C-alpha cells in the first residue's frame, strides 16, 4: 500500500505509515495519526480483513471488508458501519448492490438471491418496501408493483412464465387476493374478486377465448350463485349455479328442491312402514322358511307402497 507519509519509527505512530501487531494477533498496516488508525490502511484479525479509509480509528470512507464466514462488502463506511453506496456478497452467494444506512439495506438497490431471483427496488431498514419494485424470478415469472414489510403486498402485475397474467391486489406474497384481472392463454380473461388464489365473490366476469361469457357469482374458483351465461352461439342460461353447474332459474330451483324433499320424505315413509310391517307380520312365522319369508316381504312391500289409513296409522310412527 503506497503512502505519501514517512515510515513510522521507534514506536512513534503519528503522521506516518507503519505496521503494528497487537497481542491478540490483530495487525494494522497503514497510516497513523496520534497513535490512531487514520488514512489508508489494512486491519486483519479473527479471520476478518478491512482495507480502506480510516478516520480516528474507525472505518470511514471507502473500503472493503471480508468477514470470517467469507462474505464480503465493498463500498462506503461511516463510523464502522456500512453506510452509503456498497455491494455485499454473502457466503451463500446472495448479493446486494445499492444504498445502505447504519449497516442495513436502505434506499434503492438490487438484490440477487443465490437461486437466481432478482429484486430491483426500494429497501427500508433492510426490508423490501415501497412502490415500483420488481422481481425477476429464476423460474421465468415476473412481478412489478408494491412491497410492504418485505412482502409482495398492495397493487401489482404478475406475469407467469407460462403466459398467465394477473393484474390486481396482493396480500402477504399471495396474488389473486382481493380484486384483480387474470389472463389465461387458451382459456380466457377473468376480472373480479379473488380469495386464496381462487375466483370468489359477486360481480365477476369471465370471457372465454371461444366467445362464451359468464357474469355473476363465483365461489372457491367455480361459478356458484346467481349468474348469466351466454355461449358463442347466443344461447343463454340465467339463474342459479352450483359447483360450476347450471341448476336453472330460481323458480326451477325451488321446484326441484321441493321435489327432492318430497321424494326423500316418501322414501323415509316407505322404509318406516316396511320395517314396522316386517316386525309385525313375522310374529309367529318361521322366517327361515324361504316361501313364508318371501310372502311376508311381498305383503309388506305392497302395504309400504300404498298403505291404507289404518296401515299408515299403525306402521308410520
């Protein structure tokens, strides 16, 4: 390391260039002022090395710090802290280049993970924060938008490598939460509410690439509730949907439910009368004899299907 200062001599370390080895093994080689590191110098010890500017014994100015784990920082220092512009590379291969404040990433910067993900945007107290940040993911996906407390949160655009595109709100690193618009090549475009990555809520619009159109309610990713559907040929279905299936108009749905309820009550009535009849008619009969058993069963089947008022009163309890 070149210096314009004269060499230090006879243990005199003031306005000179020299080396001092401490009892604990630390070694400083560089410029001195009043027995303190001041100017250009290199300090090594405990597996760490700093080379750069010193002021009054502190890292201050431009420098390079190599840590004991192999990580490395090159850039600005202020009173022993990373502060200003600098580049940090971790031992695992993560890399950050940008602004620093009090040893933390703070301001504009670029962070590249060891896995290849790349973030360009703002940091606040070491966390991704603010608007207009972007991530190029190693898998080919891309996000641009808001960040909060290191998470993808707020409004943004997410383009997937397979061509899917989502524009809308994000909550806690999860896209498709809140209101948003998704374009799926080969399927169509959906715009409306989302919940847990699925189409959910009222007022959704799904325009299919084949010309079909659905307007209405969604639940857990499926058409569910009241909706309007028109296919590419102009055929219309308007009414109630369930689990992505059209059930008909509200009136048709009520008629269907009433019919199903009546059928269920009839089934229960039949089974009740038939079972009670078997118990009653088998008294004193050897049901091990197949002909006798079948005769009783046939009689009870007829009674269960069309009971008289008395048989209904006797068995349907």
